[in-house]
């Protein structure tokens, strides 16, 4: 089975509970669409778990990108503003060698994965007027890393690229459909796009989507 999750933001124990809920095994594959870092208490535990499991594929999110740039340029202001200090404190305790290893790992992370007819990214894609005339490789080449990791322009302006569906996180679903009731905080389907970020650290809810049959799984963090 193939599963997709996103925006775990340091919620390691909820993540492990979700893996038990879906009965995740070595025969399955899990894609995580970025943002395992920041805000929650145990981002490095999530990273270590991913690194220890070849069948879990992490894509880069904007929070991993902020760590990457902070490490490169020594400017932590943007990262800290977005909740990065908690992760940085963990990295400092882990030591410089560990931080360097994590930077090397994060730097190489993919920003796009195509799985069957699904395009997996962290935030979203841009759609030129002629997008349906482009081959998939050309359509993906025209996407910038900034858009893939940060864009919210796609929300409310979704388009269908051929017979592909984009799956993304980045923006918590309550911010997309404007809800206050967490029971309504569920995966959102729009033309050509599926949003799966239920806002783990804000709402306490994590979602998981199984691509084989589109079954949805939800967990509310204690």
C-alpha cells in the first residue's frame, strides 16, 4: 500500500500512533510531504525514524528549507519567526557533526515526486495557460522551488493538469475551508488538487491518505 502524510511538525508520538493505526509495514510505502521540523516537540525523532526506514520518503517542505538556509547563511531570523528555535535547540544539543549530517540530508531531499497519476509536493504548483499542452517533464521543469515550497496562490484557483492530481500540504485545512469545528477538519478535494494538512500542531489532528483506494485516516493528538 502507498500512503501520504504531511506537516507533522515535530509530533513524533502522534506520527508513530498513526503508523500503528494504518498497520504500516515493510511492504508499504509512505511519502511525507515536508515540514517534519519546527513547532512540535520531537522533530529530530521523526527525522531519525524516516532515515531508518527506506520505505518512508520525505519531500522537502518550507520549514526544512528555512533550516537549510539558516545553516548556510547564519541568519536564523526567518526560521525562528516560523517556529524554528525549538528544532534548532535540539540540533545544538545533538552537536555540530549531527547538525552537519542533517543539513547534508535535507539539502538533497526531493521537492517533487510523481506516483502513478499523483504529483506530490509540499505547497502546490503554478499552472500556465498552456499547461495541458505540456509534457509532464516540461510542466514540472517550469515550477520554481519557491512555488513548490511556499505557494498559496493555488488555493481557490485550482486547475486540472491533464489526468494528474496534485497532493499537497503546507496550508492547514481550517485555513482553506474556514472551519472552527475540528470534526470538519478533513482532507479537501478540489479540481486537480487534494489538500491533506490538518494542522497537527494547531488543531492536534493528523491525516493520512492511502493512494491505492483513497481511504482516509485521521488521528487527534492527545
